[in-house]
């Protein structure tokens, strides 16, 4: 069976959208830089269960998200693969991201979840969530998660890293050179640099953003998007969604 087959969905979904989703599903199942395939698929699973987690609902309404104890909902793919701290990080990113603090990220590091692990985790969560939300918006069932592939993470870390810009290190604006030359050109907004401690996380997110949005013409509001709405209309929708999601930007 072909995955991400929208031919009978009742919607005119472009082929490049489905193809990008299929490519990411293959990447998701493989070892990353800091998590293996089973862990990456389990992180994707946790991003789904977070949306229906009763504890997250209670914590979202609490004055402080760091003063409550409880247990998160979890699915079968997560059992024996992800510990409680990792599950908690995924759920916070999905349900209460605007209240994640630098101190929280540091506590994760102190507990053994390095900033590299955290960045790759964020990359998996936001990319999977973008794909899942596409299906939800069309009223379609979520695609079954892929079967994890064997292998170990390679622990790759880029060289041109700077500290102190955000909660995690990033590539310098001029650091997209050598193995990272494909990440961006002359312009490197922080929203793109945010995942650059794990360059493959940027690549995976960008391939989805490029088909869902118009990242290549981000600053050209008169550009032909090849879409049913123009660049200014896309930005209006994106701005409204960002406001509802309490996006920092």
C-alpha cells in the first residue's frame, strides 16, 4: 500500500506534498545523529499521544507548568524506549511550548538529555506534527508510523557553532559552509537556525516547510508561489496561526 496516498481523499493535494511526506517517513525510521530509529519513531508516537494527554490538559491551565506532578499518556511504541523525561519534553513541546524555559532545557541536559538530543527531538516533533496536522485539517486519518530501521546514531556535531543566542547552540549565520552549505544562503533567520545544532533536523524540517509553505521566496511578497493563494495571503494565514499557537515570533 502506498503511504500518503491522497488520490481518493477528495482534495487536490499536490504530488510534491505527498512525496515530501514519504521521504520524511523514510528518514524518520532511520538512525539520526543522536537518537536511533526506534527512539525517533517513539518520539513521533509521543507527539501524537500528547494531544490527548489529560495531564497535559491540567498542566496547561496551571499557573506554573513546573509545579505539577503527574503521568503522561503514552502509546505502545514508547514503552521501554523513551524514559519519563523524554516523554515530558515531547509533551511540553506539543502542548505548552510557550512556557518552556532555558532553565528547563538545562535541567534536561543535567539529567543526561544533551542539547544535541533535545534539538533532534524538537526537529522530529515539529516535523511530524506539521505532517499530522495536514491530515487532521483535511479530516483524514493519520498515517501509520514507519517501522524503525536498525543502526546507531552517528553523533555528528557541526563545527561553526555559537552559544548564547537561544536556549541551545546554533550554527553561526555564516556557518552554512562545507557539509552545511546546503542549509541556507546569505539570509539565516533564527527560526531556521534554531535546529542547526543538528543539521539533518534543519534539512528534514525544511523539505516539509518548502512544500507546505514558500520558504524559498520567504522575503519576496510579490513572488509567484505557484499556489492557489499569493505570498501575502500565505503570510496572513501563517501570522494568524502563529498568534493562536502563541509563537514567539
